[in-house]
C-alpha cells in the first residue's frame, strides 16, 4: 500500500497437514461490508496425486445484496485454484 499500511484478508483457524486448511474473514473489497466468511481447502488422495477443492461460505449484510458479488468471488477463487494447479504441475503461468 502507498501509505505503508497492510491488509489482512483471512486468518487461519484450522490446519491439518495433508488434509485441509480453514480460514476466516472477508476477502478484498468484501472487507468494507458487514460480512464474515469461511474459506476451506480440502485435500484428498486422488488418481495420480492429490485432489484439492475449496469453498468459501459468506454470510452477513452487504449493501446492494450479495448476488452481485458471488460470480466475481467465484471467478477469482477459480483463477487462484487454476494458478495453484499450474504451479504444482510445473507449468508456466499464462502470458
């Protein structure tokens, strides 16, 4: 940040190595609203490696409603999951 500040997106509330990770809080622009969420990463043995899934459950109050934000948040989380997949597979990021 230009003013030297910092941003905390989420806090780790549960960690089980090789099984999953759970974080609480509001991501990015959602921090200006009266919401709280749980972002859960689940790891399971899969064919030829590990299966990774995630879910972000959000509740509370948002001016204008949550419906406008859901597709945006889903898209950002999917992009992050795809980046992680490419990284783990040793593939370069898209240009």
